[in-house]
C-alpha cells in the first residue's frame, strides 16, 4: 500500500473546501506519510503545509496544478518540488484570477441558454471573496428552493442518476470542454507551463491524463516528448486499462509515475485523501517515483 497522495486541493483552490491545517489533520487520519497540496495556479498553501506537516509528521512536497492547453486540448500539469517563493507564481495567480473573473459571467450566460438560469450575484456572494467556479454554480442551484422547478437539475438531486457527486458531475456535464456552457479561457500553452515549472526547479507531471485525453491517450507520448517528466498514473478518473497504458508508457520512458486522489472536499464527496485507483503490479514503481521526488532538493 502506498502511503502518499500527491494531488490534494485546499481552500486556496477555487473549488477546494478545507483550510491547510484541516487538510493535514485529515491526511494524518488517513495514515498518509507524504502529500502534495497542488492548488490550481497558485502556491499559497505551501508555507502552511510545511508548517503543519511538521506538526502532524507528514512530509509535504511543494506543488501546484497549472491550467494550460496543448493543440486546443485543455490540460492540467502538476509541478513538484517547485520554489514556491518565486514571484513567477504570484504573477500566475494574478493572471489566472483575471481570466476566471472575465470568463465567469459568460459561463453563466451560456448556462442560461440551456434553460438553467442562476443568479450571478448569488453565486458571487456564495463565493465569499474567493474565485467562483462551475461547481459553486451547482451548489447554489441545488441548495436554493427557488430553482426546484428546473427539471434539468433533477439528475443531480438526491436519488438522481448524477447525484453521487452532484457538484463535480454538473461541472463535467455543462462546463467542461465540449459541453454546452463551456467558455474557452486562453490559458498558457503547454510548453509555457512546462518551462514555468522547470525554471523554478520543479518536476512537471501531466495530471490525470485519462480525463483530459480520454479517447486519445496516445498523446501522452507527445507530452513526454515536449518536457513532461512524468504521468499521474494512479487517479480516480482512470480505469484499469488507462492506468496500465500510462504505467507502461512511463516505464518505457523511465519517467515518474505518481498517484493522486484529486481531493477537493464537498465538490467530490466520494473521494477522501489517499483514495485513488491502483494496479498492484505498478505500486512499487509509483513508490519509487515518490521517493525520487521526496529526495529531490528544491
């Protein structure tokens, strides 16, 4: 069994629920020894994570998850053992915030065109000063009785076909790339994300490739050709065949194989820290990769 989770989100992510100390407490309860808080496009959790990691006896690998695009495909790249004190990440967070706030009203308008109207001001108030998200839209829609008459929300309500994780399922059904309320945000190019991580002494790893590259998994070869140093092989989005494919690719290329739950809290209530799919055959390889990262100095 691997006692590590290198893909966890804190309240600093636009769709994360818990503060850093609460995260570390939950990780301790899950008997995790090594974690990475890889928040979306910012590194505010790293100093706190290092502090509370010492308190709870957990090793924290400084991390980040960067939104980018490759040949028109939305991707996420994880950066491990980065220099979180770099001003580059302050600039990234500022740029990301501006792009999200510009795109969010457009997302709400496109959702309205599908017949699901939500009060934009209500969502922004619910955000409480944090960045709004598609998952937050779902939380507002499903938490206010004034939206009970919208039949398209029925699959996400209790007992519905998409009610197991209603917030993230709503996001995937309406706001994800190719879905009716998707708004393209011009994030940095993939090669820029790779360079940003490497320029700050980190190791770039492609996050949950089976989600973003579903049906075209072979493109991980291109991503590895163009600078990625590893693949997130064990992840809740991946089925057995995908994990096997990515693991074999990583072994063939002698690159990192990592594991992550992509824990967020309430937006993914079935996922807990340290919970992700695995294949026993490759667990030792993943553990070796984690040790390589753990021992890599910033």
